[in-house]
C-alpha cells in the first residue's frame, strides 16, 4: 500500500495512528519507519505496533533466502517456505495497524526539526522519529557457469540452514574465499564425503594438513562450471575436463551489508565497513537502529527476528523516556494539565 508524501511534505494519508503519544497523526509521519520487511524488520514492526507505536515498514521484497524453497532452524516454521513465513508476518504486523509500503528507500536524511526524512526511490518521503535499518545483506557469488541458477537449491552457504538435508551425500566445498577451508572442515560434520575444489583461493600448508586430517579430499581447479541433470546438480566440472560428481556445493560468498540508506549520517562503522551497534541495535547516531543481516552476517532468520524484537523494546523505551522528559518539562512550566486517569 502507499502511505507516503512527496518532497513538498503535503501528504494526505489516512492518518490511521495507533500510537498513544509522540508521533503526529498525519498520514506520512511515524514514530518509527522500518526499512526492510524480512524477519528482522517485521519482528521489530510487530513489537512496536503492539506497543501502540505508529509504524511503517518499507520493503523492496527481496529477502536474502528467497531463492530457497525451504527455511530451516526456525522453531515452529522448520521446512516452511521463507516467503510464506514473511507473508504470515506481514499479516500479523498489519493486524496491529502498521503500514506496509512496497518500495525501496534511497536515503535517510536528518530532519532540521528533529527526527528523520526517509526518502523512497519514487520521490516519496516518510517522516520518522526513529528509523530501523533491517535491509539484510548482499551475497556476491563467483561467476561460474550454472552456479547462480542453483543458488539456494543445490548450491548452499549455511550448513545450519540446509546441511541436514544433504547429510551423508557427496558434497563439494568451493575454494573461493579465505574462509573456504574452514567451511570445508565445518561441512565435514554433515557428511564423510567432502571434496574441497580450489577455484583460485589457494591453500596454506597447514590448511591442507587440516583438511587431510579430516579425510577431506582436495582437488585443484579451476572450475569451468556446474552441470545439472533434470534441474538437479550433477557435478562440478573442472577446466581440464575432469568432473567431481556431487549432490550439493557449498561456498562462502563475499557479503556486503545493504546499508547505503544510512550513508552520510555519520554512523560509526567497524574496520570491515559494517555499521557498529550496541546489543540492542542502536547505532552511534541517536534515533538510528540497525538489525539482522545488515549488521550481522551470521544472523539466521530467527536471530534476525530476535534482533528486531530486542531493538523494538529498547527503541520504545527511548521514546517513552523522550516523551516523559517532554511532559515533565511542560508540567513543571505549569503550561499543561497532566492527563490523569480517572479515579477508580
Ligand atoms: C540461500 C540462503 C538460504 C538461507 N536459508 C536459511 C534457512 O533455512 N534458515 C535461516 O534461518 N536462515 C537462512 N538464510 C539466512 C536468512 O536469509 C537470513 O538470516 C535472513 O534473511 C536475515 O533477515 P533480515 O531481516 O536481516 O534480512 P532479509 O531477510 O534479507 O530482509 C531484508 C529486506 O529488506 C529489503 N531491502 C533491502 N534494501 C532495502 C531498501 N533500501 N529499501 C527497502 N527495502 C530494502 C530486502 O528487499 C528484503 O526484503 C539463508 C540465506 C541464504 C543466502
């Protein structure tokens, strides 16, 4: 749905507010705008909407695990379609009055009057007191023919997500990343038949030794492509014509956070260029929060959801503190009668 205004800030939204305080009731002003409607963003929105905050979720609709038909290791949803789970989440969030906006956020800007302007790619702008970045990350896959089409199916990254489904099968780990040797040692937990195929990463002598000690074969590449039969992975084909038959390929992609919307706001980043947050998801800039894969590449869906919930708790407390301070100042100034609950 659309509940946005354009640059002129003359929004004419429906004004449906569930908040009890703070956020204005105009159609484009929110207590919180959540950017990203994956597990992290939707769980943050659910908690905030149930805390009677006026919330909008802007989502571009491309969760990281969308290529996978099944999601695992999410209690009560093990084996479900990731997109179906998010659909349930969207309905739950809407039930409490949160507004879902299909779109992409280009930029968040500090508003001169306080809070933030959240600028969407079509030019629309939402105003928010606080913003939660829950935009996930991008997996950069090696350019190997046949690989991308199998990503999330027979080409995998996380054994905690899909290792069990390929247990005891012949598995290949592609050597494409400094962590690939460690990934092969990990994958060995799920199958005794693991081959490390080096695709340009190279191996230090100690890594070779460790792989050998765990019974992991090493095959020198480079890889020419992945071959499929009837839509399923058949083998890794090497440039010299050899084939390594396998049921699944694991690889460690290069990952970059989808955090460009916060560029220019001066949030602290770590030495790898990832946003720094406290345990509740606060960035170094007041009012800006970040959760899920946008700040933690290791977060599974349930972890991202938990981070969203934790941030929502802390964020609501911060808003209550702000509102209490404001009301106290007004009260002391004698300008406003406190709104007392009726005596029982
Ligand atoms: C192939 C694969 C399979 C996986 N399988 C599992 C599994 O079985 N179990 C499991 O627990 N985890 C699995 N994961 C990990 C899982 O995908 C992540 O843990 C989870 O998606 C993180 O949730 P998130 O909310 O942080 O980000 P995401 O789910 O990626 O959601 C981010 C959302 O933000 C949107 N977005 C991005 N930028 C913008 C923007 N500028 N404006 C508006 N919206 C934006 C995106 O379109 C997306 O909808 C898998 C990952 C991969 C790669």
